[in-house]
């Protein structure tokens, strides 16, 4: 099955996808900051370059897109109908790297929290915020 977009349109669409400062990431940062947590962003000296690093709590937060990280059972993760093998390979590799990096961080003494974008949709943000804050307060 071929792509529904031309090569130029597909290239443009893919160029708009960002890995930093995404909307879900900004939502998590706003939740944390408004609850008094201070953090660093995208520390390249840590495995996986975590989205949010809370040194005081020895905790890192990864904010994952449901599609890009193959969030199982999520309505936002749909296997593409074109180039299926290629996409599944890419997504499975992302999941594998997530596990490897989480393991490395844990062995360094860091606590790892993963937040998926579906938990940050309208109607879910407050529940996710309460959960995230409670997770961090456990580490105080």
C-alpha cells in the first residue's frame, strides 16, 4: 500500500514533529511548576535525555507520545496501514530504548516516571496532575 501523501507533503508533515517542548510536555511542566516543583530540562548527560529532571527528588519524567512509543491499549496508538513493517520496527525500537534508558537511570539511583500523552487530554489532566504530584511527594 502506498502513502496517501506525496513525498513533499509527507516530508513537510514529518518536519513539523518536534521532540522537545511538545504540548504534552508543556502541560506536565506547568503542572509541576504550579505545584512548587523546580526542574531541569533535557539533560543530555543522563541516559535517554529525560524531558524533565527533578534533581532534588532524584526523579526523571519522560513524556511520551502514544503513537511514537507504542502505548498498548490506547486509542491514540494506531498501527499505520502503509509501510506497517517499517513503522512497527521503529516503534518497537523506541520502546526498547525506553526500557534500556530506564534501566540505566534506575541503576544510577534515579526514579523514572513515564507519562503518556493520552493522560494529558481534556478531562484527564487533573487526574494525571494529582497522580504525578503524589508520585513525587512519595520521594520527599
